[in-house]
C-alpha cells in the first residue's frame, strides 16, 4: 500500500480551501437521509439520492487526501476518524441488546462492532437500531480499497470509472450470488463504486474537461435507463440496479457543477447548521436510527403526523449529537467541544464525513 503514489497530474496538489457548495451538498444529503427515515417520500430519493452523493463526496475528499498525504496516511487517518463514533454507539447499544437477551450472541460478534468489514451484528430487538450501519461498512471498504482504486484510476480512468457500474449491471441481470455478508460487500462496492470514482474525477479535473453537453447526455442516458427499468415512474426507483443508475447520473451532474454559493457564508444560522452537520457527520448518521426508534417508542409507536415524527426524531438526534459528537473531535485530534467551530477542518465521513 505504501508504494501507491498520487497520479502525476495531481501529485503536487495543494490543500484546497473549503467549498460552500461541497459542504452544503453534504449537509443536504445528511438531512435527506434523516427525512427518508422519518417521513419516507419517494420523490426525496429521486431528487437527491443521498447515498450516491455521500459516496461521491467521500471519494472526492479521499482523492485529495491521497494526493497530499499518500496511501498509508490517508487510510490510517480516515479509519481513525470513522470508527470511534461507531464504538460510542456500540458502547450503548450492545449492552442494551445483551440486557434484552441477545439470542445467539457470541464474543466474535463484537468484531463487527470493532472493525466492521461486515455489518455490525444485532439482536432481533436491536436490528432497527443498527439497520443503517451498512453505510459505515461500505465506507470502510472504500477507504481500504482507495489506494488501489487511485492507482487504477491513474492508469485507466475511464475504464476504472465504468467498471463498478458495469459489475452492478452484471450482478443484477446475469450473475446471481448467494445472499451473504460477502455478497453485501461485493454489491455495495459495485453499486456505489462509480460514484466514489467520480469523486476522483472531480479532484483530478477529469470531469471539468468533459463538456457540459456530453456530460448531460451521459447523465440523461443513465437516468433514462433507470426510468425504463422503473416503468417510467421517477418515484418508483426501488430496484437496486435502477437506483444505482439513477444515483450515478445525479452524482455525475452534482460533482461536475461548481457553483460558488458564497451567499451561504452570509447567512449565519445556515452556515452554522452546515458546519455542524459536516463536523458531526458520522455521529448524526449512526445515531439517527436509534433516536428515530426512541422517538417512535415515546410516541407510543403511533404513526401520527409525519411532522411530529420528524420533530421528535430530530430533537433526539440533536441531543445525541451533543452528547457524543465530541468523539469525532478526539478521533480528528481536535479539542473536544459540544459544538464544532463554524469553519471546522475537513471531517472524516466525507460526507464525510474540500
């Protein structure tokens, strides 16, 4: 891994200033994920396929780290920033599942919580609390694979970009793999891999060299294929390959765009919210589902008005972020604080955390 170097075109890339657009896009993706878990609306997934956006932004920021610090430093830093918030959740959730009577628990189950190469395991009672943690597992794999992907991208950028989405198409139409934790890793790597690599393309300037008419035609082709598979209904993108095609098309446009959004810095409350969501991205992500579940329990498991679920879940998630967000400060080797500064350093999840 240590022999992997930055592509020659960007080997001397300096540290870039933070981008209000990147920070705003990341914050919007995190909010969209929360809303989807509290007030599911198919149109939200269509307008902003957050998982693909988050992986695309993660790839972009990881490319910058690889160009500046090399493979070993990048992997070590991002793993160090990713895992402690998961451990903080596990320190609360795992004992609760054991107290509830975790049938079939073995000490080896803790490995998935310590280093989630597979989804962190859970009891039947605790499953709703950890259902969203697959993202951390997928992100960890992309971080571990990032030096290899960086090396391949340097030598064959277009082929490397297309390979994951092509693999996802094969896995959905030709190749059938048995359901397993390994299949989960293979599928998510294929489904989100092109989005991750589009982040590399943004960092290296490859996307900037693609004229807008050509790029929009490519995005339209991906979206058209997705709509054909969905039967023409943009709010019915439930098939996995359909989602991958649509999400990749959206990320292609989102990462090619470079609006300044300088006005964001002039709206202090908005700037503050965006800063917090960026600096506490991992914490917000890992605690949102447990807090939504707690909110539903407090509401008596009644569906109730969707807005009430959003408000209660949002308030509880904010409280959990205040309680455990300092873990991200320690992981990033910053002074622990209840709230991050308005202009934090680039966080780990990338939506981690430009």
